[in-house]
C-alpha cells in the first residue's frame, strides 16, 4: 500500500467515527445546502439548488486534511482531519464553513428513457434558440442510447451539463452574439474517457460508461471550454 493510500485510509477512518458516509450539510450564514456522498471510492456532491451531481477526486492537503476537487481542477471542499467541512465557491474563495445537518440517501442516478433524454435536449435547444436567435443542434447516437442503459444515464447528465454551461454563456451580451455566430451544433460521443473540445463550429462532448459518474464533463469543465465565447 502506497503512503498516499495509507494516509487516505487513516483519514477516512477518523472521519467515519464522527460523520455518516452520506450526509446533508448546510451553511447557516448563506443558506447553501448540499448532499455529500462518500459511500464509494468516488465522492459525489449535489447542491440542493441544482440537479447536477459532481464527481470529485480526493487530494491530500497540509495538516492531514483532504481536498475534494472537480474535474476542471477547482477545489470544492476541504475536509479537516477531525471532520470540519469547508465549501469553496466562485463567489467565496476564502471558504464557507458547513455543518452536518442530517444523514442522507446515497446519490444514485436512475437511467432515464431515451425519450426523456431527447426531450431534455429539445428543451435546451428551444431555450438556446430563444436566447441566441437560431438553432444550436444537439446530436448523439440515439439508436445506441436505446440499447445501452448505462450509456444513456451518462449521456443524460452530459446533455444537462452542456445546457447549464451554454445558458451561462448566453446570459451575457457577448456570449449570445458569439454563440449565434460561431456555434452550430453540440455532438455527444461515447468514448473511453470524458472530455470536451471545440472543433470549428461544433462543441464535442465525450462521455464514458467505464468511468461511471465521472464519465461526463461537469458544467464547469464544459464552461471552461466555451468561456472564450463570452469575450
């Protein structure tokens, strides 16, 4: 066992003596609340105000603390060795102390029907059409999604995360103008690893069943790629 793994095991044992593996946390000062699920190797977090579930990776920090980091590299949580939890947001980089409110159910995603996936994609396209004045097409291998239950669940999240990222862009004057001029379609491709990149007028989002919940880019990772549209 490596030193890193051994340290994480000792840390986990210390935390588990004080807090449940899945819990709901709140900030009395800000009203922010979220569920943190540490019931498996992959930590998951879902804010009360959003449907998006973040897949977070662990990092060791000074003093025996641990960090939970998003797929775009941003730190979301710091968990102290004795159990204190601090949330970091774009609006509060100094951190927000969070308190355990109650135990919670694990964050489990139920695969939707392909009709539900296509309906959500259509809703996003309709809203973007209203925002930017023309169609931005969402396309995927819908036939494959019918047959692949696991892939369909990851695709569903990828579609919603893309919508969140593009709504943020369309919320600015420059973003609306640049989306109308420069983005024609969003293509979702099943592959070995999650990823996102621009290919001319097309945004390509790769999702992976093998990576589980980490197999689709978060709205923040997608947002980082489309951020130039906002300038």
